[in-house]
C-alpha cells in the first residue's frame, strides 16, 4: 500500500501512520518530480483548507497518475469539510482516477485567526477522533467502498469560501499576515517545515510569495516567534503522534 500525504501540523500524517504502508510526502514527490505510482492500494491524505484542497495537493493531482486495485482519499478537518470530497471526486475523474473510498475525519483545527488552540485541544475528546480513525483504518483494510456526499447548501458555501480564500490567502498576500518578533534566533526550523521552500533565513526570516498558508512555520517555531495578524491564540499545536523531525522530513525543500 502506498499513501501520498500532505501535512503541516501532523494530523494527516497521524492518519497515514495509523493506516500504514509506504508513506510518501507530496512535497517531496513534487521535489523529485515523481508523479506515477503503482501498488495494490493507493491512498491520498490531506488537510481540508477552506472547504477545499490545499493548493500544493491540487498541483500534485494535476500531474499524478496511478494504477491500483483500490484507491482511497481521506480529508482531515477541524470545523466543517464543506463539499471538498465531492469536488475532489470530480477533479480526479478528469485524470482517470476513481476513489473507491472517500471519507473525512474531524480533528483539531489549527487555523489561528479562527480558533483558540487551548479550546480546540479541549474539544478533541468530544470529536471522537480516535474512534472515527480506527473505523477508517478498518474500512480501508477490508477494502470497503464509500462515496462522498454533500448538500446543495454546502456546495454553494464552498464556492463562496474558495473565492474569499483566493482573495485573502493567496501566496502573495498570505506572507503579509506573518510577523516575526525579537524571540527569533534564526534557527531555521520555519524554513525546514515549509512545504514550498517559501522561507529563507539569513540574519532574519524572509517570506517569499509561494505561501500555502499551512501555518507549519507558525506552529513549529520553538521560540513562538512567528505570529499571524489577528490570531486568536498564542498557543501552538503539533499532533501528539508526530514529531518535529517527521514534519521536517516530509516538507523540507532545502
């Protein structure tokens, strides 16, 4: 089994690790220009950003092809998934890919302008993440099929949210949302966890214009020196089952 994943704070990687198999990071596959895969089963695991695919995942899927007896897709989210999975199904259909099993799993939301991390972490038990994850793992290992579903309302809201995201969270604008305070020691971890190589560190931290707004740099800074404008929490998050080294290995473009 091959699992293609993208992660910033570890939620999607936790899901991938629990399912098992050969785990391949999407940023690293893009770096290696590796876009064709064959195995008995192939899965795609990614965080849902603003009711849709992260831009890096979409770029990857525009070039990817694979051959498998069973394919699945899992989207991790912290608030609402919107019509993400239905739209993904249509998107890959044009590339000759069909998912046999598509599901979402509710986890911690780490989008700092929208949520307070302490409250999000406190709510984790009521989200039944572990219980739902184990069900997904079981489903995949017995090769269960599951089609995505949504409503007309969520289809409409998804369109609106994606338009707003394009206006306010695109690469050129997103960099303006970050500030660096005097706690920064130029350790370079922010650059090592960035999946697009958007950050360089010399005598200061410099953001370019290809930001994914994944917030990996913010959440993994060991000095809590990177902040977002209008963030609702100074507390940071990394999935407890994932290490900083794993995030660096998955995303580093240096």
